[in-house]
C-alpha cells in the first residue's frame, strides 16, 4: 500500500502534481493538505477513475496529523513562489517557517516517510528539514530529498533542442550542486549519449540551464514561477521513489541530499566540502541506495562552475542550519 501526501496541494504546483499522483496506478491513497481549498481539490480529483482514494484536509481539526498518518511519501510544494526580480533566496523568510512547521508534522506523524522537498530555496529548506528531523531524533538521510529534477529535465530539453534530438528523454545530463542560479552545475561533458555542443552555444546553454526558471517567472509576469514543468518533474521523482520502494532496480535520479549520511556520499562530501549537494542517486527500497560521484572526470570549465557553486551553497546551507538551530 502506498499513501502519498502533498503538502501545499492547492497551489500552482500542488494541483497538477496531485493530478499526476491521482492518475498513477502506483498510488493507493492520496492525502492533500493546504491552508486553503484542499478539500475542493480533493473532491475534484476523487471523481477520476483511478485506484487512489483521495482525501483533503485544512489545518483545522488536526488536519496535518490526519493527512500525514500512515504516509509513505510526502511531497512538499508549500510556500510562496518568486515574482520577477526575486531570487529563490528572497523566499527564505516565509518559506523557512512553513517548511519547519510541516517537517515537524512529518517528524511526529510519519517519521519513516520519504520526504521530497520542492519549496524554495531548496538549498536552504532541505538543511532546515534535516535539522528539525534531528531534533526529533528521526533523521534518516536516505529518506530526505531536495527535488532538483526540474534542472535535469530542463537540461535534457535544452540540449536536445541544440543537437536536434526530437525526444529529449533520450538525452541524460547529470546536473549537480544545488538548485538556484550558479549553484546549478550541468555536467554537459558527461551527457549520455555524448553530444557535441557548438562552442558559440556552450556558455548560453549553461546559463539557460542555471537560470531557466527566470524565463518562466518573466513570462508569467507576476503570476508566479514554474508550476506545470515542476509538477511533471516532481511527479517523475516521486514515481521513481515509489518504484524503487516496490523493488524496481537501477533507478537513478539526481537529488539534493545530506551526503555524509547516505551510502557512497561521504567521499563526495569530502571532495566538495559541503554536506548538502545534488548528485545522481541510485534509489532502493530504503531511499538512497547509493550516491554516485560524477565529478572524477569533469572538464576544466565544469571545475570552475563547481567552485562557484560550492561557495554559494555554503552560504545557503549555513543559513538554513542557523535558522533551524535557533528554534527551540
Ligand atoms: P503557490 O503559491 O501557487 O502554491 C503554494 C501553496 O502552498 C498555496 O496553495 C498555499 O496556500 C500553500 N501553503 C502556504 N503555506 C502553507 C502551509 N503552512 N501549509 C500548507 N500549505 C501552505 O506556489 P507554487 O508555484 O506552487 O510554488 C510552491 C513552491 O515551490 C515555491 O516555494 C516555489 O519557489 C517552489 N518551486 C520549486 C521548484 C523546484 O525545482 N524545486 C520549481 C518551481 C517552484
């Protein structure tokens, strides 16, 4: 039995993500939580002819507890999105507190669930989640994921456009580091199958992968950031976690994880000098089965990008840890 939960289910990401989870034959129960409109979204989705039983809760009447009890997979897209001119870090003030409160609920009501954090700034909200889980003595690093799948989805799409591949799913680009601007490091030299990017397009491509989110923020002109592509990416990651739990082998997805606590991660953490970092992760029945290290064979350009990313990540991680440590 798989019970999936979406926290922030009535939002721009939450609604299409909940739709994809409801449509999935892999989900038996779907519980939706938000501060507004979640019962409405649940009622709407419940008419879809698929196996998942859908419920929707608001904070009143122990809504968070009812949502989370028995959950296996908790996806969190709750919080405010960017407007033009904002960085993901500008969201910290509001979203840090939202993630803290929701993770406190997870720690109390479903401490063994896989936790997928979408709320930005992911570079800081995942360290906040880790600290809160530690405070409740339930932190299992193999079960806590920052969702960076959208960066990988964008990288595949943009590379495919340049090399003329019709189906971008055939192109896999490892993207490592964090999830904002120059902390996002696409390793184009390790693209599979290998591709040749014309020299005059290389820097523009890297920049587009790092700042692709800004294209959407600008185009939406004040109405938010990526929601539909994020729902696609978030669902892809959730589906991969569920498939791995059900015993499927060889599933690799990139994710922003606490490296020192996951198999294979310690060595990478030492190499990069930060504890939270996105790498391609092999998933298994208990979450992270192995963090893989693609950094051994990267080129000089990528090493420079990595240096910049690590600097930014350190600041973002410290900010998250400090915030959570200051909490009682
Ligand atoms: P939205 O504003 O459309 O939806 C957010 C939802 O969260 C709203 O329905 C709101 O009522 C709900 N919410 C607020 N406080 C809550 C609480 N305490 N408990 C439960 N629900 C609460 O925003 P959108 O566009 O769905 O984005 C959500 C988050 O996802 C933002 O932080 C955004 O920056 C982030 N994001 C992350 C991406 C990634 O790649 N990881 C990509 C795109 C967005």
